[in-house]
C-alpha cells in the first residue's frame, strides 16, 4: 500500500514538472509577444510625436503661412 502511494506521488511530481515547463514556455511566448508589440506599435507612435510637428512646420513654410 505504501509503495503504491509513493509511486503515485512520483507520477504526480513528474506531471507537475511537465506542467511547470509548459507554463514557463507559454509565459516566455507572452513576454516576447509583449515586447514585439512595444517595438512595432508603441515605438512608432512615440516617433510620430516628434515627426508630425516637424512635418507640419515644413508644410506651413511651403504654403507661406
């Protein structure tokens, strides 16, 4: 009886290790997706905040305003 319980605990420990490994992989995918979103979406918005005023200034000097 005791050996059966130990075998079950060992099997559960192996399953928990597999679940942990899978969870960590998923967490890393989410983290890199978040970083990709920052680079590909937020960074251009920040750059546009500097480019648009310069563009408007050059446009206004062309039109003679």
